[in-house]
């Protein structure tokens, strides 16, 4: 008798004994496993970063006079400017 321990009933089907490997007495077993996965619905916003035109972004950012734009601005103001520029 052979036992296959699983966390759920009726997961293992078609259990078969096969020829041993080499010259040992260990049994080789094959079986089919039934797996069911529920479809996951995600409502998170996901961006396709691999489709970005990074050359155009780099060129656009390279045209900005960062010293002049950031002069006399707080870190928060600089971040908001940068973010606004990227999201155009």
C-alpha cells in the first residue's frame, strides 16, 4: 500500500508504480495532480514601464535648466516641480 499525503482530498489521481531507477529497490511513482486557482481581480493601477520612451524623457529632462528652476525652492517644491514635469 502507498500513501501520498496532501493538504486536500482528491488532489492526487492516477497513481502508478514505475520501474526503479538503476539497480536500487526504491519505487518510482507517477501521478497527476489536480490544481485549481481562483482568478484574482486586481484593482491596482499598473503602469507599463517597458513601453516608456526613455530617450524622449531623457531629452526632455536634459532641456531643463535645473539650477534656475530649483533656485530658492524647498525640497518639497522641487519634488512637486519634478513630478509635474514628468507627468505632462
